[in-house]
C-alpha cells in the first residue's frame, strides 16, 4: 500500500511539473543562439559577402602578418647576389647567438655536426655523405641565409620550419662555428 502511495505521489508531481509548460509561449531565452545555433554550411554560399562569394579575396599587394619578402630567386645568380650583398638585419649579440645555437642543434647538427665540421650523427652512420665542413666553404651571412631558405644540393629548404628571424639567428651561429673552425 505504501509503494502504491509513493508511485501515486510521484505521478502527481510529474503531472504538475509538465502541466506548467505552455508550448504556445516558450520561456525567455537569454542567448538564443546558444540553444539553437545558426547552421552555416562550410564553403556554402552566403549573403554575407558581395556577389554571393564564399569568401573575400585579400586586397591586392597584401602579405601575411610577420612575413618578410625575400627578393633573391632560387637560382645560381640569386645565390651569388645573396652571397655578395645580403646582410643580416639582426644585431649580433649573445641572445641571438644562443637562440641560433638552440635552433642549429635541432635542425642542423644531425647532418653538419655540433661543431659545424660536417660530422653529424647521420654522416657518422653513413646516411648522408659529403656534408661540407664550414671552414672549407667561401660562405657569407647572405649565402648561409639563402641556403637555409632554399636549400642546396642534398639539403632541403628550412623556410617552412624556421621564420626569417630564426634563419638569421642560425646564420649568426653558423658564422661563429665557422670562425671557431678556421685555423
């Protein structure tokens, strides 16, 4: 009998709660888009843009934020021009040298070695051969930056891994290694 009364009481409470809901007048929603978001289709046509385009094209002549244009082409002539005339915009100091050392250790030392002597772990294991010693090459800061940017021979480009500023930091560290290797 007691269980029957409990079931009856629960049923009465449920009826009272559901009878208060008026489907003709829904409750006020403070942020309606939080409850019923607008369903935009990715790459779908929208009246938000002119001419019904999917997205707007950038203004002609614009460049990405933090992008620094590099005006030397990936040709032997571009390499020679960079070697002869390209100079680092960074100040030569210990902070840039330390950052360059850290980046060199990550990206370059596996082939070029920690000392720049061309005896990295991949060369020692004979995975790559003929990696040059920095002291035997007529290189300048412009040519180093150019090679890091575009790559040369077996070395690929590191422009996608290193920003322009980071490439200049590595360049400073390579110049230091070269000076240390010179007799």
